[in-house]
C-alpha cells in the first residue's frame, strides 16, 4: 500500500509543473489582450457593469471552484478504492467519499439552477415600476 510520504514528491512535482510559467513579452500580452477584447461579448466590454452581472459572475466562479473540488474528491476516492487491495474499511471510506461527492454534485446543480433563475429575474425585471410625475394620462394639467 502506498504511504502518503511516498506520494508527496509526486504531488509536488505535478504542482510545480502547473505553477511554473515562461516569461511572456509585452507584445504578445498586448496581442492576447486585443484578441480577448475582440472575442468578448458586448456586455463585458462596457465599464459600467451592473450589480446583478457582477453577482452572477461571482456565483459562476464559486460554483466552478466547487465543481473542481468535486472532481478532486472523486479522483481521490477512486485512488483510495483502487489501492484498498480488498480492505473493507478502505473500500467503505472510498464509497462514502463518492456518495458525498455525488450528493454535493446534486446540490451544486440545484444551486446553479436557483441562482440562474433568480439572477435572470433580477436582470429582466428592471426594478420596481416607474413613478409618474404630472397629471395622469387624459387629465388636464393642474
């Protein structure tokens, strides 16, 4: 059975591969930035972003992060199960993690659906109603 101490160098090596980057010149950065500006939808190009759009972006980012954590949990549980070598305690632990991850996935989908519905209603409603100044339509001026 693998011990955690033997796996630490592997995790550090994989982490170092993802963290290290090559320096990029300013010209390439400007080219990338102009390409991103051209590809971005019009609502992201304006400098005055409304509050529901900001909240929607934060919720999408948070749910994406939770989705990545779910994937990590599933990979970890699969690793535990594969290295259990028939040990019932280890297999039960892996099954529990997989069950919890699937329940978490259902909660993530429900949270995304609810947040998407609420934010759609906030964006399309436009607020509470207009206040009319002056006489009502069809009434003579005061």
